[in-house]
């Protein structure tokens, strides 16, 4: 039974097949977890995150290590799973799928970049990811249009390029030629990793590391029914094994990029098997029916899109008072940022509904 799909300016980026509740939950929690990860980044001394608390928290480093290995890979894993579901649907041609991804990801990137990220970063003087320092407003927009000044929107380009690769290989997906599909996507990913790592435009350099994770999501789609029937103790054991492997992600960074890719797959599979297991609980099923939970599921993407620059702003406001207490500052920042983004999304979705009513297209 398909979830209702709301068309409009962006489309519903979180439209999931409700048969796959564990995937829907995993995707939503990955997005909320990434917001928490943004709150932690002020305390890890990451050179790619210009704003800093001025000291490093070992706990924050440990948590973000797992988040790096599991959350973003987990989201890409879910996206691969759901793309396989879309490709398998009737009437889904390569052209239609490419148009849908372009509208939902690239149009979203430019709208949020033009009207949200660039103006707020400049107004609040936020040193966000990719923002050129001492640049004019025109230059900032130029770098945003070229996919350099992206801040958290970088993953829209990532998701777009990886999706395009698999859509172009649609015949291999529909015919379940998984070994050939793996060979094809790796043949595309490895050269980019080796020769295009210095290309900052449109986040091409970020793509290769997540291609294997996306492939894992596609594969799991075809075996999901069997996995769902596994005994609970098998699922628990698989979760523990993949978690242990995923935690080598930090060390893998100094060894070889293929080992990093493998750790990302393990991180995504940790989340997947954990969510398949907890989905069996009756309490979890009741919890999923709560209105806030359903709101987060259907609007999680937009909540994430709104989280920057507010996460920077709240850190700047909190830092002079509780910045030296990492745990307290992270928790407060997460609560404030999530509350602010939820309010913004309620306003956005309400305005969208009102516009449709005014033009005679009630949902």
C-alpha cells in the first residue's frame, strides 16, 4: 500500500512504501540523528566544520565516529532500497525516474540554497561548509550555484548522482543481475575516487564512498522478505557483528578507501538489522502511530533541510553560557534546533496547503 504522495514545489521526498516500516523508521531516524551529529561537530575539531567550541570532547568524537559510519550511509542505504522499489514499479521508465530525481533533489537544492542557506549564512555571518570567506554576495551565490557552497545541502547532490548511476543501470536492477550491477557501479566509483577527489563542484568527489552503500540497499530490497523472517537472535547477532566492524571506520580512514567503504556498509547494515528487529515490538508499532512520529516520518527531509543555519545560530547563542559543558550544550542545541525546524516545516507545509486551496487543487 503506497503512502500518499504530495506533489508540489519539491514533491514528497519522504514518500515510502508503508510495507517497509523498518526502512521508513530507519530513514527518519537517520535524518534526526544527522541533526544531532551537527550539534556534536562543534566539539570534535573537524577541519571541515569551521565553527568550533575551542576544545575537543572525546565522547563527542566517539559518537560522531559511529554517526559517520552509520547515519549518512544508513540514509543512502534506505534510498537505494526505495529506488529499487521504484524501479521495480510498473511504468517507471529511465526518463521518468531521472526527471523525478532532478525535480525533487536538484530543484530542492537550488531553492533552499538561494532562499535559505546563502542569505542566512551571510546575515548571521555563519562560517558554514564550503562558504567562501570575504566573498561578495554575488560570489557566494556563484559558489552555491556551482555546488561548492552547499553546507548541509551537499547530500542532495550526492543522492542525485548516485541515483542517476543506478537509474541508468535500470535493466540490471530489474533483472536482478546483482554481480554485474556491482561490477558496473564499482567501475564508475573507483576512477572518480582515484582521479576526481580534488573536484569540489557539484560534490562529485563525495559520491564514490556511498555507491557501495546504495548498492547494498538495492540488494537488500530483493531479499527483504527472507530477512524479515529471520529469528530475533540472528538479527541481534548480525546487528552486533556489523556494529563492531563499523567502529573501525575511524582507523580505516588512515588505511585504504576500500576499507572505509566497507565500514560504511557495515554501519548501514547495523542500523538496518536493528530496525528490522525493533519493528517486531508491539510497543514500537503503537509508537509509530503517534502524531509527532508520523509527522517526523513524512516531513523528516524538510526538517533536516531547515536545520542549518539554525544549528550554528543556537550554538553561538548558547556557547558563551554553557559552551564548556559539551553534553548540556549539545542537548540544548538539538532541542532548540529541532523545535525551530519543526515550526518552520509546519509553516511551510501549511502555506503549501493554503496555496493549493487558493488555486483550486485541494489535497
